[in-house]
């Protein structure tokens, strides 16, 4: 018997029908003080929006611990027709990293979408954060590319951060 290759399975597309129950965009909970919004878009190599991606974020709480009561620390949402996504959360505290060196506050981000056999993994760091200079993971990224991982202050307690999949402004992705 001869074996022949078959088509690979790809992730997605993500249909909003049935997915809405699995989406969590408010990590902090209503009425929690210090909330910030993080919004952005997923863009392809031509700068066009990706309307069927799924974004997951994982983070520590404000005190740097995971799994705090009253704070979810996990969110998931599908992008809209314009490639947009939005989460409401609290700024995380520092967590221990390699060699027990503290990492700067950040969100761990996973991107799932059509055409990907494996999801993409990246991070979002906070603008103006002094700890970014000593972060052991951010230090692994060439200086000229670090800006792809740092959000911009958009005012009114909102941070803007786009995920660019290819091209000169491509977001840095990590092999995990």
C-alpha cells in the first residue's frame, strides 16, 4: 500500500456563531478601579485588516501574581470586520523571569487565525515603563524591533497596540 500526503489542517476561520460564549474581554470586572483599555487591530503583510483572527491575552494581576480572586487574568476575543480587538484590564505587576530576574509588566498574547498551523506568540509591554529597560525577554529583541511590542498611549486610559503579521513593521513573535 502506498501512502500519499494529505492536506494539512489550518486553524480557523473563527465563526462568531458559538464563539461569543467563549469570549472574555473584561479581565478586571465591572467597578474595579484602575482599569485600562487595550485596543488594536490585526493587520496582514499588506496592511489590510484580518477580520477572522482570535486574540488571547494572559497576564498577572497588579501585584504580579497569577490567579488572584476577583481578577481573571485571561481574555479572548475575535477580531471584528476591521481587524479590531479590545480588552479592558488592569496593569499587571512584575513577575519573575529567567534567573529569577523580574520582568517588566506585560501581557502574553496568542494569535490564532486562518492559514496558521500553529498560533503566534508575542507580548505587549506598557509605554513609559522604566522596567522595560531591564526586562530579560525584551532584551533578546533587537533594539530597532522592540517598538513593535510596546503599546502607545491613546489617551483616556486607552492603550493602542496593533499586531502586524508580516512586512517591515512586523510584530516580533516568539518561538515557544
